[in-house]
């Protein structure tokens, strides 16, 4: 608020200058007028002297008229230059004052516009204890999304950048995960572990958040966190149960069985987590006797695209994405994906059910797929203009490897 009042006073002073400038200019004009009058009197005096010189025979009448003419021209020229310089200076001063006034007005507006935000932050801090009881302790009624956002704001603004507290970042990670803002949650947990790497509570919460999206890459990261915990706390039954669940989702039946045996006697047989893990272990054990489902795909491109790829003035794509997605469009997420370094065409790629991105969503989950090949200039899975693609629709036959041919025919616009 102090800055606000300083800026306000400055604007008042600047506005006052617009009133003082005309007065100052008027006084200066009077001084210029006095100066011009003084010059006029001197010229008249000189004309009188010239007439006396003519009467005394020192100067001819012709020379006198020439001298008077030059004196008058000099007076007119000096008056014009004075007026021009004064007008230019006055114009520059007014424009400079106007620009400064506009700039300060913008700053003042932005300052006023942020007052409401500052007031909201202050209000959130005042309600910090109540929000803690409601969200962390589960007291005080139903938790709304606004409560979670306010509590998140309070934590972020209270974390001291000079003396950071890992607990604050951990709580922030839990809040982000509850709002399904997973990338923000993972960043908060990473910061917490940089400050306190041996905090097992943080690692458990981190692993739990990584398991929530049920994606292969995140599940692998969750397993890394759980391995760290179990190496130091072998009797941590909560981490053991999470490890059994994560391993089963990663099709690691041996690890899942190992950690399930550690906690199975501590939980009811009909516990949902135990039932899920056991069912998946049985499926994995049976799957060991089952043939894979997938495709052997021969990939080529049209002559035109091959020539463009070989042209000296074309950047050669470096990455080839081969993936399959449900042809019925029930889910946009691919059922199988491979990312390969592009060497040359034609090429042959095997795409099978173990190339799934997400647990429980593979080639065995669908009846028909669209097989797609994309040549990319980078590692980004999102398509970009200038890249090349081709596709084909194929039925899925479980426990069979089918042959397929895809010709790259299209440039992405």
C-alpha cells in the first residue's frame, strides 16, 4: 500500500506540472518580449546616429538607407528564431510530460488491479488453520475444489525460498495429486526430496501419486521410489502392498507375488487390492503359456516421399513412431507403441501386446486396430507439419502374429 500512495502522490505532482508549465512559459514569453523591445530601442537609436552622420557628411544618403534596411532585417530574423526555439522546447516538454503521465497511470492501474489478489492471499493465510483442519484432518465439512486451491495457494506463498521446508512441498504435491494435476504434483515431490531425500513419507506419497494415472512410465518411476523405501525399511507393509500392486501392473508376477506374501496375512482375503493383485498374478502365470498377439509390419513409402527424404535440401526424419489404436475409437490412447531410430526404408517392425503404454489396455483389449507409422524430426509424439505418415486398419487375432504392410503416403500439413 505504501508504494500505491507514493505513485498516487507522484501522479498528482505530475498533473500539477501541467498547470505550472503554461505559467512558466508565459513568464518566459514576457522576458522574451522585454528583450525584443530592448533591441528595438537600440535600433532606433542607431538610426538616429546614422541620420546625424549623414547631416555631418560622414555617410551618404544611399549608405544610410542600406544600413537601416540591414538593421530591420536582423531584428526580424532574431525574433523569428526566438519564437521557433521557444515553440519547439514547449512542445517537447509537453509530450515528455504526457508520456510519463501515461506510463505512471498504467503502473498505477496494474497496482490497483493486484490489490484484490493480495487481499485474497491475505484472507487465505488468515484461514490457514481452518483449511488445515478441513483438508488434512478431515474436519469441518465437505471439501470443495476452491478449498483445495486456497490451501495450495497458502502453502506456496508460505514456502520460504531462502529456508525451504520439504514438508511444505510434500503437502503441495498431495494437493496437486488430489486435483489430478500430476505433473505439478511430481515437480513438488521432486523439490521436497531434494531438500529431504530420506523422508519416507514423501516417497510413499510420491509413489502413490505416480500410480494414479496407471501409465507404464509412471509405474516404473513408482517402483523406483518403493524400492528405495523397502531397501531401508523392509518391514514397511504399506510400501510392500504398493510394490505388489505396481509390479502386477508392470506384468512382473514374481515381484508381485513376493511382496503380496508379506502383507496377505495382514489383510482380509476379500480386500479389493489383494483380490486385484492375485487375479493379475494368475493371469500373468497363465499368459506365460500363451502366444503373443500382434503384427509384423513392413514399412515403406511412395516414390515421391522416398525422393523427398533423400533430397539434399530436406532434413531427414530421425525418429519413427509405430503404434496401434482402437479402430472403434473407444479410447484415443494407443494400445501399443514403439519409438525407433529411423535408419532406412523399407523397414520391418514387430508390434505386440507387450508394447502397451497402459496396464490393462493392450492389443488383446480390442477387436480391430488402426496401425499407424509416422516419421518425425524429433522425439515428440505429437504430429507436426512436414512429417510423414501412413496407416492401415487390421483385425486383431489373439495369440497370432499377423503380417501387415504400411505405405507412407501423406505429408502432415
